[in-house]
C-alpha cells in the first residue's frame, strides 16, 4: 500500500483558503532534533518570534526547554501565560515599553523576565522605574558584533558594565550577541566568520568575571550559526526558525535536517487564460519581501511558476494546463516562514492523532493585555 504524502490533510473540501497549517508530529521531531544538536538542553533559549503560538510554546516546555527569547512585549506575555521560567526580551525597552515591561513582571510573577540594554540612559530609566516599583531588573548588555542593527561595539561594553554595576536595581546577567549578518550557505564560511566573534565574547566574559567575581552568561546566535555555537562554545543558543523551517533555510543550510512543519494552503480561483492559474495566495497570506520567484513553492505542484502577485491573488503559469481545475488545493511551502506566520490569526494544526485543531497565533498582535 502506497504511503500517503505527509502534508495531505483530511476533509480537504472543508478547508478554508488561504490558510496556514502546522504539523504537530513534525514540530515535535524538530524539537527533539534541536535537543540532539547540543550537549545540554539548559543551553537552549529558542526564539519564539517564528511561531508566536502558545500551543507550540507548550510543546517546547513539555520537552524540558525552560528558557526563551522573544522580541516583543506580546511575545513575552505569551511566554508568561505559558509559565515559562526564564524569558529574555531581546529588545531594549524605551519610553512606554519600559512601563509595559514592569507591568509584565508584575502580572506574571512565576516568570523571570530580563531585557537588553545598550545605552546608559536607558539603564538609568530602568533603574529609576525599578526603584519606584520596589523591584529589580535582570539585564544583558547587547553587543553589535557586525550586524549594525542594535547593540554597542564590544570595546564599549566594559564601560557600560561599570554603569550597570553602579545601579543596584539592575542585575547584570551577561552578554547578548546576534549575528544575523552571517547567513552564508557554506558551513565553513560561517565558521570562519563566527570564530572572531566567539573569541571576542570569551575575552569580554573573562574580563568582566575578573571584575565582579561572578560567572556571567552569553546568549548568542540565531539559526544559521546555531550548530557552530552549540558545538564550539558554552554559550546559550537562540535559534528560532528551526521549529517550522522553510524553503529558504532548507536550501541554504543543508547540514541542519529540520522538517518543514508549516505550509500555506491556497486554491485555484480562476483560469484567466490557457496556461495561467490564479490562486488566493496574495501578499496578505505569504511573505512577499523576497523576489517573486522566492516566495512560495508548491510541493504538490512543483512545476508551477509564479508570474505575478497582488494583495489577494497569486498568478501561476503551467505547461500542463489540462491537469488543473478551479477549486484545486495547493500546498505551498513558504521561502520565509517567520513573516508568513505573522500574517495569519490562526493556524490549522494536524495533530498527532490526525485530527484538525485551530491554534491561535496569539502574539502576532502587538498587544495581548499589556
């Protein structure tokens, strides 16, 4: 008996399109694969920005992962709702987000929330607010290790550390470095580029520990550099895309064998000319920041070529026009899953028992309650 392709859903005729779909068995396999790539699960601090989903957070927690990283207050609140023990807001809170950060700490006392700082004035504002609240704040110094997005240059880190040490409401926990500029397909090239960053971070760690006589933590990297930091350092690692994977990462990082665990479903809604098919997979259903040919590939119709896309429509061409009818369901693998997930309020999940459930993408919203 021929095995059914992994991606097919039951009762296809009842499925709304466009839709995002998760596959629970493949999510669980990805979590176990991640754990198998590092010597100690306590060094894992996965980023939740990819999935933004409470149910997936609970899968990670049930697998024994206790630490998480996030980018927004809403993602942090989702982790508080899940009773995650240790959450790093990998963003420096400023202005009203400082108040929101303290509200978060007050509402979810079972979770230890920390945040990044790269500026002495922000650190002083955090300390002032903590004093007003009778609280303290765990902080990591954010370093610019070459991406030039956030953080301070490593040569200024000791000076900022000394500022933090003079603010008793702040507890310095360690260093944070994100290397999103390192995304070469060649593992060897990635290793070469990571080597000076590793040396720089270890040198800084040693210098700081000589001053404060306490061990500090380094949180570093994303998915492309995860295998390198996992194998060659004692750093905490923060991959995010591993959980859902996508066509772009599958093509680029062959050494990482994660399963693609999220697809977008669409249907042919019109045939405007022979050889042309129009589907309902517009900009609002799949990430569109990449070139037209690098937005989605259809795993049950791989010869279809993307011709144009607008807000609600994706036009494809085919050399086999007699094979397609209006209403046909297409299973699409996005090239970039993170922004694709953020376009959907819910995902349809094929669970381990082969039933279908809706899982909310709860922290796609900028605000949950705080």
